[in-house]
C-alpha cells in the first residue's frame, strides 16, 4: 500500500502530516459550492478564498477518516 496525497485547494497535494501542520489541527474541511459541486479539500485559512461569497456546505473530516492508501 502507498499513501496518496490529497489535492488541496491552492496548494500542492499534501500528505496527512503536512495538512496537520498547515491547518494546526488533525482535520481538514471538505467543501462543496455552486462552482465546485464535486467538492474539494480546503485548509481553514483558505476557506474564505475558496467559498468567495457562494453558498457552501462544509464538512470537517478527521485525517483518520480519509482513505490515504491505494494498492500499487
């Protein structure tokens, strides 16, 4: 199994440790808006820029809940 980094809004793909340091927490927001109907992972500090005044649904996900591994 191999850890696959997450695509994170306005950043290079990040592994769990990088997200925890950048977010200051062991979680990340998964956000859907009218422009991003499929959703995207967004760090807390980037939420205002990502949402940009649109209606949004924000789900906080623990980094432990995310499936990080894929078979190689």
